[in-house]
């Protein structure tokens, strides 16, 4: 398997943590696509694992999480929060680090930035174009929402369009396919 190597931290478990929120249809669609793309084993309805990766489902909106690392059995090396992108951007797949340079209108804490996983941001930006539907753009965004900073670096991967959210967003397999290329062990 080729692709970027995720740098482990000496204090983490080496596992990449992925969070999907039941309050977000795009988040759940990305999680479902991950389950199709990877050999995940369900430990319970909220958790699926494989060597190097743990996918958890939560009920609350992800921007309202205060301690996302506690969702995992082991401290992850980095967390990816799957989400729907909202905005007048057209069809887009985007990734961005988490925090607020000003007010916290969309969750998190004002004037506070989370630790970033630049290796993961770079890898997603490199992998998404190969898997994006032809009518979707891939871009990076400035940080602009929560959850608040944590002890674990994290970022968001988002998909969206100007259209109303659909039950099965057509671009949901793109983040999953990009993540499936990561060397996880």
C-alpha cells in the first residue's frame, strides 16, 4: 500500500480516530463508505475497529463535543471528524484544521486553535482529487469552527453542496477511499 506515513506521537496509541455524528447525514454517509472500503470489525453499534483505525459514532453534533478523544478506547494519534460542509461553495470536498481565530459562532471556543495534524491534512488534500466525483471541487479551508482544542490533533473532512442535504451524498466515498489508502499499521 502506498501513500503518506502518519507520524506517531510517543504518547498515543498509534490509532487514527474517526468520528461520525448521527446528527449529520454526510458524516454518517462517510462512515458507511468507510465500512465498505475497509475491513472494519464492529465491536458494538457505535464502534468499528481494525489495526490502526477506530471509527466511532456519536449522537451529538460534532461541533459541540468537548472531549472527542474520550470517544475512543485508546488515545488516538489524530482525530478526523467527518462532516457536512455548509456554505455557498457549490459541490465541494474540503478539509481543515479546527478552531476559531475570532468568535465561536459554529462551536468550539473563541480565539482558540486546536493542535493540527499537518501530515493528515496534506494526505487528505492529496488523496481526495483522485476519488472526487467529476462535479466536485477539492479544497482546504481556513479553520473556522469547533470542537474546542484537545490533547489530540484533529481536523475535519467535509463534503457538501448548495443543494439540500441528501440521505446518501454522492461524494461520501471519496474521503473513505482516500483514508483507505493510508498505511495504518
